[in-house]
C-alpha cells in the first residue's frame, strides 16, 4: 500500500513540474529568442528521443499537397517510481499500462468560423519539438528554430479537406483520444468514407491503426468547390449575350431579357447584349428588344429599332447627325430626325475584355479528368473523360465533370439534379434541345470551350456557354435560357430569344452614370400624367382649433411699419392679419416671399421682414400668432410636390397638373408638359374649410379633356382633416368611381398635426384602394417628403435592381493561405 501511495505522490509531483515546464516553453514561443530557465525534478530520468512524425495534407477534393514530415522529437521523463511522462508535439502525455492520455493538449487546433453565411473549418498546427541535452534540475531553454511551411498548399487554391496524420508514436492512443475530441470526428468504422481516399469530405473522420501506431484525422475545411474554380476559371458574365471581334453588322431581330428566381418570366425585363467590337453597325432591319452595349463605335444604317437604349464608346448615326442632347451625348440612330425608333448614348468608360480559358481547360483535362470513364447514356455524379451518346446529365448525388479533347454533340439531353454539370471542351460544340429540369436554373450546366472551338446552337438550349474567343452560330427562332459568352458572331439568326438568369451576373459594364441615362431616356415606362390635389384649408397654417367662431382671430398681435428690413418680431408661425402686404427674406439664400392679407409664414424659414411700400401712405401691417402653429406652417407640402415633379421627364412625355382646395378649388397649373412651370406654381396657402371633392373634380376635369389613352394617370391627394360637410364625402365616392372609369390611380395622404387632429383614415384608404392606389399617413409635415418620394419611385423611377441587377455568384476566393496554418517550433535545452 505504501508503494502505491508513494508512486501516486511521485506521479502528481512530476505531473505538476512538467505542466510548469509546458507553460514555460509556451511563453518562450512568444518571446522568440529570449532564453528562459526551466526545471525538471531531481531524481527523474530524462532523455530526448525521436518518437514518430506528424504530417499535414491538404486537398481540394481532386489533388493533394503534403507537408514535409515533422519529426516528433520528444522529452521522455521517468520518475523515481517508474511513472512515465512525455512532452511531445507541444503537449504533455502520461503513459499508463502502455496506453497514453493527454495531460495538456498539443499545439493543434481545429475550429469553425462563418464565411459568407456558411460554417467552415480552420486548422492551426504548430507542434513544439525538443533538441539539446537534458537531465534533472534547472536548465536553459531557448527557441532556436521556426519553420512556417510558407510554400505548403500554394498550388491548392480551395481547400476541401485537411488530413493530419501522426505515425510511429508510442503515444498513439492519447493522440487518437485528443484528435477525436478536438475535431469532433467520427470513427472510420461508423461511416462509408475512409481516411485513405476520402473524396469530397462533408464530415470529419478519424482512423486508428494500432499495429502501425498511427492516427489519421480527415477534417472538412471549405467544402466542395466547382472544379472550374480549382483550375482558376473565374467567369466574367455581364449579361445574356457577349460576343467579340473587330467589325460586324447586325440586321436581324434579337430579344434579350433577364429573369429572377431561376424561372423564366419572373420579374422579367430587358437585359444586356454585349458587343465587344471596334465597330458594330445596326442595319436597317435590326430590331433589338434589349440593351446593346458596344465597347467601340456603335453606328447605324437606315432605321434600326431598339426597345430601350443602346450604348457605344462612340455613337455614329447614319448621315453623321449630331446628338439631340449634347450634355448627355444622346443620339437618334434613324435615317431622319423624325425616325426615333433607336436611341443611343455614349459610355462613360469602356468595359474589360473577357479572357480566353484555353490553358485552364488544358489543365483540367490533364491534371484532373484524364484517365476517367467515358460519359455515356445516363451520366451521374463523378469525373469523366470523353463523351459518347449522352441522354441525361444527373447531378443529384454530386457534381458532374467531363473533359473532352474532341468535338461534343448534345442533342435531346435532359439536365437534372441540384448540383452542377461542367463540361470542358477543346473542340467544336453542337447543341440542340438541351433542357434543365425541373426549373430554369441555368447554373446547373456550364459548357467551357476553348477559343479554337466553334459553337453551333441548332435548337433550344438551357445552360451557360462560356467560350471566350470561340465563333458562335445560333439558328433562327432559337430560345436560350441562361447566358452565352463567346467570340465572333458567325451567324446569329433571326428571332433569337435569350433569357438571362440574373443570378449568373458577375460584373456590370455600365457605370452608375450610364445606368442613369437608361432610366432618363430609355422607353422603360409609359408617359405619366400626374395631378396633385393639395389641401389649403386653414388648419395647414396658424389657427385656433378650439374657437370655431374665431378661428383666425390672433391671440397676440405685433404691429410693424416701414419698408426697411428688420428682424421678424415673432418666433412662432404667424399670419399677416391686417394692413399692407409684407415681404419676407431669408438672409442665407436671399430668397424673398410676399405675404398678402391672411397669408401664413413660419419664422424658421425667414429671418427679416418689411412692409411693402406704397405711394403717399404709411406702410404698416399686423402680424398675428395663434394657439396652434398649423399642420404645415413651413409649406413642406410645396417642397415635397416640387421634388416629385423633379423626378418626372418631359422627354418621356410626362405631364403635370396642380390644384388646391379649401371649401372651393383653385387651379394652380392645368395639366400640360411644362414641368418647370408646374413646379413653380405650387403654393402653400392656408385658409377656410375642407372640400376634397372640389379639388379632385378639377384634376379629373383635366383628364376628361385629355383623352390620351397611352398616358398612365395618377393623382396624389393630400388632406389634413375630414371634409367640412358630409355631402362632400358622397361627392368623393362618385368622383372615385369616375377616376376608375378614367383609368386614374389615386394615392391619398393624411397629415396629422401637433394636436393629432383626426383624419378620415378609413375613407382615405378606401378611396385610394378602390382605384388601385395606396393610403399613407404622415405623423407630421416633415414625413411628407419621404411619402411623396415613395410614391414617385413607385410610379416614375425605374427599378434599377430589376433592370440591371448585379449579383456576383461565381466569384471564389483562394482559401489555402488562411484555412491551414502549419509551423514547427524548435526549442533547444542546455544543461
């Protein structure tokens, strides 16, 4: 019994000493070459031995790169009772009955982090090896080497998994227990994969060869990557169709649309047709439903048609006619001034060429796909070299990769599965009736071809053709869902339709300024007739809400006289109650405003005042203040309406009418196309009661007199309270019915004031919804700016994300440089 207790005591003492030894060496790693004193118990036997090696391997799922083996030079300590400990790999181990356990963990860590919304693995391996001579007692320890394996994994750009193997060590049981827990790994016996050839790894695996004293752990890092990314194919996809050459002419009908959600027709709108030519000419019969973007001179012959707008670095219309808008370099491409079927403008900058992928295709064929079976019949997940007669390409169980060093013919082929099929071709490609099921997820099929290839599409095709520099020929009446990047136009037929899956886009050829031109000039919406029916009732300005018989009788008055400028003598919203007209001035901007009798103003907007001078009179006036400042004393509704009109375009055929109402209506600007005059007509008057019907009737009267059916009609009606008479509500019901007959959409805005005076929310909402419009509630006047802007963007502005939504989906980062860190620290110990 005494011997057992003594052995336990010795073991505990030795363990504590070696824990301190481990801690001291860890500190050395931070102090670099600064020596440090370390201690080993007297009476212990200590020796440094080589006990196995550690190797790290990284793989992208196809090729591997292995580190140089790290010798596990190990300090073995035996105490007086025969208890054996070892310091190996930066950790402390204890041997019991030939089975080791970890006392402190070695210098190896596995952890996960979130990258682009996904959990990925990271591995840090930095074992410490011991050198020198050693005995018991005090010693000097110093870091004498640090090998960081800088070149390790440099040829692996995307790490699928890492293998850590410890072999030939007496402490393999301890390594197995530690690595299993650290990596949260599953034993090889419980999974279908193995540690020797794991393939693409989706869970961590551990293997233990007890006879060979070897432990291997295989750990996921960044998951499986498309083989195209592994061989540095980084696609550049600008839009539905990209072709390139020196000079060409186009005379057929072409349609290029974009779609979302992997289903054609979803949020569909026109998209980009890229012509990277020095000169690209649209002939007389050219008809493009899309946006051609020429990286050179865009010229025309005859009368081509463009559904939206075209771009060129330079624009050269027939007869060399100059721009109709010199500020924006905008041209009509037709043969005469009256031919306005094709509008074009100049790009602010050129876009980048798309590089050929010849060497990358050769790399994937040589280093990854050579020697694999031929893809034939029903092709499933795996690696292939060459093709036979393919019926289906099924990636349900994983990606499909096919390398072909000859011609490829895909006819009546069905593509299915949730992953990707990639075909790498150095030869000609013929395609017809290639269909992706169950949706239009073009990303399911990528065909990469060299610049020496000739691409022929004889029938409908779904997928991506990425063949920069290769000649492309497309048969008449062919529909393509996906994208095409190719070289010279060897024959794009008539009535070709290309539907571009916007999720494929990696870059845009257009600057923000270029896109703005599309929205300014492009025929992307119908011309708009907008009428503004604005409340000018007395509650908009200063008043006394609780004194119905003295609503506009001020509670305080300030008498002013003379026509010299002076500071405004009140600090609250006021009215010019009596006397002569007064003039207000903003001392910052120099702007002035006349106030006639009963007109309101807010001193927050004006600093000085004078009375209008008159002949042979003594100019004076009375300013009155009230117990309610008004719901919009600063006239924010004026600013909001003017900002709305700013977004409209005379060049698009837009027109505006402006009206105001109290108990009666006033026409400020009849409906016409003079947008600047309409903007200046908006006023912020405030007096008398409320009759919304009177204002709406005037607006609809302009629609009654203007029968243009191609104009989109909207009315924005603003009120800060309910109608003064219930009969006016009946009139509103009738006018809303008529608005529907006149195809007019009404937007209603209810403004509450400082005292939260009630507004007829349910009525305003019903009147709007009955015409397909919306109701907005403004809690204060400042909210009018945002509300009017929201309505304007819904009706006037084109949604840039729908037209040219940029979505970078094929960009991959190199991960090996930060996913795996391997280094070896050597510490030399001297007596």
